[in-house]
């Protein structure tokens, strides 16, 4: 039975499939972004018109957006015009440790905002007006063996990725590499917190039943990006660092996996890879898949090293197309490269020796390590897609209708 199920996947979840001509569409030269945020962009830095290694973005129904500005330890709120409206730091959250390291962002159906604070072991819940409401989870130092014990149910070590269901339940990835790595294999912690409402009081409770059925930490090795299907039945999780032992994946192709939202059980759905007789033999992602988001029946996944956004049909897994290309003026996170006499390493960008945002043209969809992604239908009915262009220190905004019309 298992062999038949995996063979079924190899037939229906192949990276070359597309709705009309069975060939993924390259939209890089067809689509031009609407704008960048901050609107008066000034590259890497701490000023109002700068970002420093942004990680995630959440588009709001009025066209404004929230960005986690990691190296600046702040959460930035921009208007639909791309102007900074508010900064949220440790002080606004009532914390004495300024190194909050905000990473993932999510929004529930009531408009509450959730942000993982990797540096302090919390999830911050903000009201729709971006006023601090409460923390979920608490910092701790425990072993992987003790992490899920009763006395540590609220424990969060280094929370990063998160997503929130329509009913307000929280799903969070705890990326504490040194704690969860075992026998040379990476892993992470995963917790679900159920929303409990008693009158006007809202609290969150660790979902122990989910922890006993979830297969996420058995199937995945290093993940951050997550999204929930439109019907609130499937949890999509991006795999950044697979192990060869997973699905006979000898070349360690990256993918997005599907899990049952209620139980966390693996649904035997892998997006972005080809399987033959249960083994992964091909893939479309270049070494790292980061942020994911869902809009209608489309799943968007960010290929960080490839510098592009990949589009799938969320129900069938068909690879429909992609948008973007790797920025020329940028080295990856582990190398130096001299281009026209300038080293475009990340360290050179940080100290101001390299200014890739002035060289890489956002109008041509040139991404330098894209990361988070968000899609929304505005109150006006207009559709928008935002992509974190991390080392170009900006958010790139698109008319989503211009993109998906190619797949209809």
C-alpha cells in the first residue's frame, strides 16, 4: 500500500506539469513590479527608509504591510504608499532585551498579528491596530528530550517560522539547531498553541493531542516557511535542508510538503520534486526554499538561491511557472565575489562597502536572496503579492492579477 501511494505521488506531483501546455511559464520578462518598499529606498541600514536583512512580510487588506527587520530588531509598518508609519521594538513590547530578532509574521481572520521573536523565545500577539496584546510561549533552555514534557509545554527556544489558522490557532517552528540536531541530522521543534476564548479574554494552550500525532518533525529537517490551504485542511511547510535518507533523496532536492492541519500527519504530498518508485530523483529548487504563501488555489514558494518565486497549483501540485532571477550583484551567504572591483558579500553590504540595491534592477525582478512572501485580496478587490528581497534591502510589490492570469 505504501509503495502504491508513493507511486501515485510521482505521477501527480512532478515539477514540469502546467495547466495548459505542460510547460512552466517563465514570467520574469513578462511581469514588472508595481513598486518597492520603503518607497524612498536607501539600502541596508537603520533609518526610516532602510531595512537590514528583512525576513518576512505580511500584506494587510488596506494595502499596507508589516515587515520583520531582523538586524535592526524592529517590526516595521508601512503604508500602502511605502511610507513608514510605525516601528515596534523591544521597548514597545515591554522587553528589556533589545535583541528580539523578529522573524516570522502571520495574521488571523480577526486581524490580530503574530510575530516570532527568536531572540527572546516569544511569539508576540498584536492587536489589529498594532498595539501589544500578549506573549505566547516563554523562553527556556532545555534538551530535545525534555522539550515536549508537561513542564515545558510553553517552552520556545528560538522560534522562527509560524502560521495562524483562521480560528486563531498558532503553528510555530522552533529552530534551535544545537538542541535538536541528533546523529549529524538537523531537526527542529514544532508546537501548536490552541486559541482559548472565555468571554473577552483570549489565551493560548499547548495542543498536546497534536504533538502526539504530528509527523512534521519526522518528515522535515530544517524548515521555516509555512502556509495553510484555503480550505483550512492542509499545512504546507518548506524543506530547506533535507537529508539523503528522506525519500531516497540522494541529491537533497528541496521541496514543500503537505500535512493535515488538524493532526499534523504527512499527506504524502511533495511539491517541486519528481519521484520514481518512492525516491526523489529530480527537483526545481536551487538549494533553499524559504517563504511560502497561499492565494486561492495557488501555492507560492520562494527559491532563495535561485532568486525566484515558484508557483504551484495547491490542489494538484502542478508546477505552473516562476518569476524572478538571481541578482547579478550579490554573493551568497558563504562566499566572497568581486564584481567590477567590489566585493558583494553580505558582510560588505552590512558595512556599506557594497550597495547592491543601486545595481540590481527591481523592475527586472532581480532578487538577492528573496525570503518571505505574502499575498492578499484588498478590500477593493485588487490582488497584491509582496516578496522580501532580503539583501537588496527592500520589499517588492506586484499586481497579483497580472501573474495568475497566465495560469487561468
